[in-house]
C-alpha cells in the first residue's frame, strides 16, 4: 500500500463518523419543536437555551445576604455559598429556593458553614432573598439596588465565650 | 496528485499540530482546575443533575473515585498532547474528557463553553492525529507521511462542528416566541445587564465596560445583527478556506469583545485553539526549520 491510498474501510469509517458527529451536534435542534417547559438541555450537545430566554427590563435574582448585629447587611460572595464558581452557585441556590421551594433548607445548611468561616465572624444571621432589579436603573446609575423579599432566614450559631474550653497550660497549674 | 485530491488533502503535521494544541490547552485547563474539581465532586448530592454520559448514574460516584477519574484524565491529556500511543490513548482520552467535563457539569449548571472542546477532542481521538508531530512519529523514525485526505477530514469535521455550535446559538435566538426581535439588540443589552447584576449581588463585579456601553442602544443593535449574521451563516464558512479563516478570526475577536463587555471568558475560543483547524499550522514548523 502506498501513502496515497486509503486503508480498507478507512474512508467508509470516516464518512460514517462524520455523519454521526454532525447528526449528534444538530440533534438538539429538535428541542425547539417541544413546548418550552419540556425542553431539556444537555452536554456536550446543547440547543443553547440561554439565548432563547426573553429578557425584560425587570429581572429577579435569588441570592444570600449576611446580617450584622447592628442590622446592617452585606451580600455574600458566591465562594462562601459553594464551589464551582458564581454561576454554578447561583443555579444551585435558585434550584433549592425557587424550583424546589426549600429556601429555609438552604439557609439552615448555610448558617453553620458561615459560622466556621473567618470572614463571617461579624455576621449574626443569613437571609435568602429574592431581589427585583430594574436593569436600566442599575446599569445607567451604576448602582445595583433592588427590592428584596426575604424567602428564608437562619441565625448563625456562635459558641458563647463562657463555653469555650481552654486547655490549661503548665503556667496555669498550681 | 490531482488538484481535487490536493484540495481535500492535508499534511499530517497540520493535524498533528492541532492535536498538540488542543491537548496542551486541555492540560493547562484541567491542571488549573484540579483543586476546584475536587471541591465540586464533594458538593451536596442533592444538587446532582447528571448530563451527557453521566446520565447513566442515578447518584454521584464516591468522591475518591471522581478524583481518580479526574487525575486519569489529566494523565491521558498529557499523553494525548504528546501523541503517545495515540491509537489507544486517543479514544481513551476522548472518553475520559467527555466524562470528566460532563461530571463537572452535572451539578445544576452546564458550562456550554466546553462543548466545542469535547467534540474537537472526540474527532482528534478518532483520527490519525499522531502520524506527525508526536512521540509516536518520533519513535517510528519513518519519513513524514505524504499529504492525504485522512489528515484533512478531521480538520474539516472540527470546523463543521464549530460552525454547528454557532448555528445552534443563532437558531436559539430567532426561535424564541418573539422571533427575530433579537436583532433589535434589546435582549443582548439586557443579557449583559442581568449578567452584571448577578455578578454584583454574588460579591463579584460587573465589567466596567458594561456600565459604560449600556446607554448606547444602537451599539447593541449593531452587535446583535453582527453576531446573528456570523451565527446563522456559519456553515457558509466551510465553502472556502479564506472565508472560513475570516469567519474564525471574526469569532476570535467577538469572544475577546464579550470578555471586555461582559467579563465572560470563553477560554477555549479566546485562546484561539478552537479555531486552529482553519489554519495551515504546519507553516510554523517550516519557519522553525528555516530558522535553524
């Protein structure tokens, strides 16, 4: 066999593989024929649903807020809520709080984790909130402020100072 | 060699270089995420929403098993990039990478930016992408194979799959209930706005350019029309090599634009590796040889 020739069946396999790959890539197009609530996204084959969503001037976002002893509030960074990056954490929070309607479950699970985090020692409470934002106002005024509805709240457990166990050192012993 | 055959042939070095680039990119990508992946696989199992081949599972695998698979993927990536044992490593690496990235996307959020990487790896793994510029070729010590269609079809298929990703994105935009209204640019403008708001409420920051450009509605109409043309007419880029390269360079620029305006990183596309199959990379080797 010279280098100029195909190996037996090589060409047929290449054609079949090409047809299969391109067929699979385009297969998700059928999702557009289904009702919107029955469409299913996948990986690595997707119909890219994020581009199908209608974007309005007002938008809702579910997020977590830390409350301090003086009632001042601080939005919590995504890395405090979970791993995998901002969008993964956001999707997970939305899934529990809205899709599955268990915001209290999320808050209760988050509170002890925050208690253990060194950057959250000043927090006394965590709230899961649903914020409504006027996108034009936010972007044009460079100020991301919205109307918040509290979905769930949980106190952050703190070990009282009186109960902290101190290991006696040699100098403390009589 | 006839002109037709020449047109559908490619040097083995071109395909080999594309394999090395895709493998090298994947190695850096996965190595930098090893710690993050170890955390992700320890997420609350209630968040598990399997996609792709991971749909075979009802519940997550134990974290040590997931860690071992991630590390096996790193090893297979290195061998794939080197072109070592490609007949075995190529398909094995495709399978491991598909699994690892699908598993990473099985925690309630799908990262679509990895789709093209998985498909490109699948194509390279199933082709003779290590006949040149590889450890296999170095050890065989034979002459470099002559240009052949077997080195051309994988590159064409990679390009076709890339265009399919953009075509599907474009179709998704116009298949909405309000149809072609996407071309007005309002949806794009608001998509950028909502992305910025999400970043701010989750303790990050919206891209400064998003604030600066938001008031310029006409600009977003221009962006929307431009991106939609590049998406819906993507398959035309397969008709001619020059046109294809122009299309690839346009998308390379678009992804950097998205990075500046939205702060979203499509790393594979921004690295240029996603579009490498459009170019005569073997010329780089000629340049290196001449420089010696």
